[in-house]
C-alpha cells in the first residue's frame, strides 16, 4: 500500500496526493501544511516534536466546573495563541474530545491554555 499525502489548510483537507513533492507544491501555493499518516511532514518548521504529534483521542471524562467539552469535526492545529499566525504546537484528529474554558474571538480556549480555531462551530461541536 502506498502512502498518501494530505494538504491541509486551517483544519480543512484540500487535496490528497501520491507524492510528497506534489503535495509540497500545492501546500506552498495555498500556504498550507502536508500530513502523512496523521503527522505533519511539511513544512517541517511547524511540526511539533514527534511525541506531541501522535494523535490521541482523549478519554471521555466529566468536565470540571467552568469547562465544556467539544468534539472536533476535522483535523485541527492546536496553537499557542488565538491567531492563525501563532505557533502550531501539535494537531488533533477529527473526533477528538477537548475540554474548553471558553471561546475567545472565535477560538476555543482549551484547558491547557492553547487554542483551536472554532469559527462559530465550523470545526467543533459542543457535546
């Protein structure tokens, strides 16, 4: 079975390609990233350390008071600040449950003081 490379921009899958070279070309044109088997492979500068890139669905649990749980609807970048220019720390797969303290300028503010783009429910649903 051959690998496929997925071009992702702001959590949205744009295209699947069979070669990394072709995927890089599209990613450069779209200012996007390339993922293979759930790991960011391009650009390497934004890829999180390997131990953080493994996508793990968090165990279901009861949120603490003041927290709300959301389920991601797409592969999403977790960022240091609520901005598209902020550093990408790691990614979370579609279906992952996250604990949210609140919504800041259309970004989910997670309990570990990181952020995921929300855009009014486009990328996550309250559970």
